[in-house]
């Protein structure tokens, strides 16, 4: 189980203060149900629809975002754990959408329906950030938590390798 | 909640760029491997779109000012060519393939083309029901003709402007050129004239010859790549209307169940929950109508989900409360041990079996499967003043429109259906039950409503793929040649979802790859046996061809092993001499459907099957060095949706029973293929979907309820098991197109099972493979594995 830091307010405070966090470089506040998953803050409150709901239990990876640089399933990460956090979604991965992975995804025409691809790209970005030349085995290990029902896995592997090559 | 709104029909895709090389994918990947990334020409940046206004009635201004010379084509005076895609995009690439055919034929400049999604309006566009792998096979001539007609119109317009003969001008990439003088005029500048002159007569409309084509049959970069890789593509749940509520519904756990009592005290205490609405159960069997249940309507998705969890509902589970899929499996197996209704009869199979040197029989079983498309079904509706407007990821917008109209007792003309991108469809989204839910709730609460299904809802209340039992028996002569073929199957029918007292599939449903097998066997009988449905049954990608492909593909391999022959050689012998067969006059019972096509246009052609088998044998290295124990190759061929697909799949089976697929080779004859890269992508995906179907996926029932809940217990193929090497060979053809989206799955199911046998000596006859292979190396009898 993931440890979730307590957000019990200091003595004398009856209402929790609003949670402040940074999303794609913009400061945001949240004062709703602290147990709400980050996914619904992004989708319903901020209208950042690139982060997808696929399973709600961390099994499909469609909601993957970066929290303080690490890949996180937004459907499981509760708002109460995000005070001061820096969140990056697919919309904020690159200012013009030209991250090497995004370019490679287009060059290889990876997406079919496209629904899982935001999560796949966000996961792959953290893989490349720590491993500049991932092997098939590295890719399989990093990406196995993501489901693509259209079956774009072979092209995802090719695109990650192409992006790694491009980033050299 | 933010008021930002995304309006799918006002979205303008980033200018599409042309990547018109004829590189094969393999060459392409080779280029990638040997150096720099081959970047698609043009700018691939994010194009942020202006947030559209919030009025539901805001007209599409481009529509108001532009001119439609054809239902699929609009022209603007500024030169923009708008192509209206009337088929739903669910990953097959139709939003690229249809426009590229039209733009190619009309000599449009691709960088000036944009694509908008059609509203549900079949009188205007023709069939929009995106299933059965029909988009190109039914519409290719219409798309070509549409483009060619508008090209001729623009040429006529230029000729009139210049006072020259139409034969003296030619359209080229967005302009019309006067051949003699070289002067040009843009399509945009011709709109004013073009809209005043008559449409060209049929004789003036000339579809391009193959050498004149610029993109058809070659390569085109998909148009939605930028939105899909930047998070801006609009799927069902991404549509936001002002004042929109979110609904999550508790549906009857058992098909046919009803609400007896609701205690919503706790649900109403959840912050953000606004209303609780009971939706009546639709009369059985329900068809496209909602299951009924209790809806929690809230200001946010999270509140609606929490509210739904807090409901306390007493159900009457109805007549299917004892449905148990393990017991039902035995029922199906008993069914195929008795004679059924014949779907094909050639000769006298009983006599031929009796006279055979050797008889071989086997039974196969495949469980219920769910589409498990990654986007759970979802719909947005706004019903006000006697009109309904919906936005939803639907495969058949016209069915959605008619069903909503019937459900709310509105005129069809008062229902508007906008189609978003589909986050996978696979047949689930051709049933608009969820759209009806949204429409009903919107009317009930007087505000726009998004009905959000959770993953659990999607798995538990789907229209599931039929479980199926098959019994096959063959007679071999002394030389190992098949002389008799007797096939029986039983599975609950899709028809049972739409009519009471349906006791099984119709004999004609066997034409989806069971009765129309291309074998050269003189005495054949294919039968369908009774099976009653106890849950909603529906189409799932490839439909009954999935289990036809698994059972037939496996059985042919078993026969080859029995005859001690190489499975590929045996398959070629079974196909026999090259011949075409019109099965409507040679064995099939009427109506002898052929996927909606005539048998004259699409006869059963054993030569096409032979060629894909030979191609896949050659390209896979089938006759190469033997593989070590634990690895094996399997082969299968299947005709479905008018296309012929052969596969060789190589598996690696780990000692713990895990099955990996390192390599797969596919050969496809689907007639003319308009967009080869998307056809390859469909085949790559078909192998992986077949891996899920064969290896992992199963929906079971206990006490009438679906046992599984989410991807934790509904297994699907993941990256680790997926092929590292996939080769897809497309047979070059100018023939009438067949399907592409579905025909890849059935042969893959057989080929995977056969590869497992080759690797381990274990013949899996009941799916999914699951844990059946755990510890296989220590089992007795595994040494007779094939290659």
C-alpha cells in the first residue's frame, strides 16, 4: 500500500486549508473532498481531458501523469496528498507538443483509437528520463502496467526506441 | 466546474500533412534503426483551438457559408476543402482513409483539407453503422465517385470561366490548369461559378486509374495524430456542456432484474449529489434499450460515484438469477453432441465418416468475452423543449438517434447525434443503451447530463460475446487426406437480445467463417445446435468468427498431427485445387449470406486462401530451423468479412505457463487496400486482441451475476507478451475490397493455440489458456510436440 501522508490540520483549525499545487506550470487551488482522486480534479475541475479514466484502480495506466517528476496513476492519487506538488499532464509535457516521444509517436503512427496514448506517453517519458537507451526488456518492464486494447504495443516499443535515438 | 467546452463538430484538425512515400513499414523501421528519426513532413505542433461558444444552437458557421456539392464534401471560397466523415473513428483510421480517397480523386491539396465528423443522418450520408468491417468495402466506389464528380465540376467551372472546352483543363492539387496556356485557378476561386452550374453528367465523371492515384493504396499520415498525442482529442467524456450534471447508475446485477426498493438516505448525504432517479427496466429482452436501475445525479463525477456506492437497493433478480456459466458450458457441450440444423450440406457426411480409414473428433469451448474497450461507455445529452441533442462515442449514430427518439417518444427529426472519437468500440458502442440513459436523465433533471459508466459497469452490464461449444469430426483416408468434415456448434444468439424465445443462432450465422470454409472435402456438414441466452449477447470484434477460427484452426492442426504431416502442407492440401465456389448454389442453406455481398462479386476463392498460406509460410520462416522445446510455431488461415488472412504465430511458453508471442507473421488478401499502413495496424492489433481472447480473457457468471469486475480479474494482453516482431504482408490487388478490422482475429486465435501445442505438446481445447499450462515441462506426454 502506498503511504499517504496525513493532512490533519494544525490545532485549532476546523476546516482544512485549500490544497495548493502546480499543474502544468500554473498554480491551482482545491478545497473540495480531500479524498477525491487527482484524476477528477484534472478532468472535471481543470478540463484537462488528456488524462483518461480507464479503470479507476490503477490497472490500465490511461490516467498516468507526473507528480514531482514520477509517473503516478491519477485515479489512485488522492488530492489530500498533493499539497505543494508539481503535476504535469500530457497537455504540459512539452510547450508545443513536440517532445521526442510525441514526435516519434506521430512518425510511427502509433495510435489507433488513441485513448490510452496520453498515459503511455507520460509513462514512457519517465522511462526515457532515467534510461536514455532502453532495451525491449526495459520497455516491457516500464510499460506493462498500461493497457492498449487496440494492440499498439509493438509500435509503442518502436516509438520509444526512435525517441531515444532522436534524443541522443 | 470549469465552463470550458469542447465541441467536436467545431474542431478543426491541425492541417494534415502528406507523407506519400511507398515505404513499407519494415523499410521504414529499418530507416529508424539505422539512424535518424524519419520525421513526417510539415509542422507537427499543437494547434490550440478557440473555446467555442456555449450555445447549444450555435450553428457551425463554416457550414452556413460553405457550399456542399456533395454530401461528403464542402468547398469554401478561401480554398478550404471540408470532407465530412460519416463513419465513426474507433482506431481503424477511417477519418484518414475516407478523406484521402476523396481528396485524391478530386485532386484536392491535402494541406487545405479538413475533416469534420458527420451528424447521425443516414438519409443524407448512407449507412453510418460502423461495424462488420464495412466502411471501405461498402463505400470505396462511392468515395471515389464523390471525389471524381467534384473534380469534374471544378474542371467544368474553370472551362466556363476561361471559355475553353472542358477537355482542355485539368485539376491538379487544388487548382485547375489550362493545359495549353499553363494558367491556373484555385478551387476556392471556382466556388462562385461551380455553385451555379449543373453537376457533371455521369459520363463526365471519370474515376482515376491506379497510376493516377496520389495517395490511395499508398501511405497517408493519420489526421488525428497531433490531438491524440497531445491530449486534445475529444472522446465521449471530454464533452462538457454548461450546467452539465454527471450521472452514475446502479443497474440490475442480473439481466432482466428490476428495482424493488431504494434507500437513498446515505447517497443524498454525499456532497455534490443532487438527485436520485429510478430508471425503469426496459421490457425484456431489451435490445438497445437501457437495463434500468437507479441513477445518482451529481455536480461532479466523483460525487456521482460516491453517491452510487452509498445507495442501498433491493433487487428482484428475475428469471436469470440462477445463470451459472460453468453449468452452461456443460449445457453447450451436450448441445453439440446432438444433431442440429444444417447450415451447409455437401454429399453424405455420415456415410463418408463410416467409410473413412480413420475418424478424428474434438470439442472446443470459448467463454463469454467482453469488449473491454479502454473508454468505458459514456454519453452526454441535453434534452429541452421537445428536442434531444446528444454527444457520444457511438458506432451507429443513426441507431442512437432512432433509439433515443423511440425511448423518449420524440420525432427522429428532433434528435441530433454528434459523434465523438471512440476510445475503442469493438462492437460495444454500436448499442446505444447508454445514450438513452443520458437522454432520459437530462429530460428528468432539466439540464445536460453526462452518464459515466465505470469500468465495473462496463464489464458487468455489457452485451457480451457468446460462449460457444464446437464439436468437429473428420474422416481421413489411408493417405491422410480429409474425406469427411462434420462440424457442430452451439452458442446463444445475438438475436436473443432483440426477440424473445430465440433458442440459438440461425444456420445462416455459420456463414461467418464456419460453413463457408474453403476446404476441398467432398462430404461436409455444418450444423448449428440450440442454446438459450441468459444475459445480453452482442457483437464483439469478429463476432462468432472468433470461436469459429479457434475451433476450426485448432482442429485442422490436430488432423495434420494425426496424419503426421507438416501443418502448413496439410493446410494447403485441404484447400485443394484452385477454384471458385458460389456457396449459395453449392451447399449453404438460404439465405446464404456473404457479409452482405453477392457470391458473384465475392465467391469463395480457394486460390486466394492458398496464396496467403504460401506467403505466410515463406515470410515466417516456417520451414526454418526447428525451435527449442518451449517455443513453437502455429499456422492457421481463415476467410471472414470477405478477406483471406493467414498467420504464423510463434510462442514462447515459460515453465510457469506464461505465454509470450515473440513473433507473428500475417498475410492478407483483402482485395484493394486503400490505406496500407492502417491495414497493417489492424492486423498488428488483431494478433494482440486474439492473444487476450485465447490466453487471458473470460467473463463468468455465478447466480446470474458477472463474477469479474475490472482489469484485475478480466485479463487482457499487455506489453510484455506482445510480439517484438510483427510482419504483415498485404497481397497487392485491385480487386473488390474486403474487410480489414475484423478478419485478422479468427486465424490468430487458431494459430496461437497451435503454436502452444507445438511448443509444449499440450492441446488447449477450452479457453482461456489462463493457468492451464503451469508446470507443463514436467507433464507426461509432452514429448510428441511438433516442430
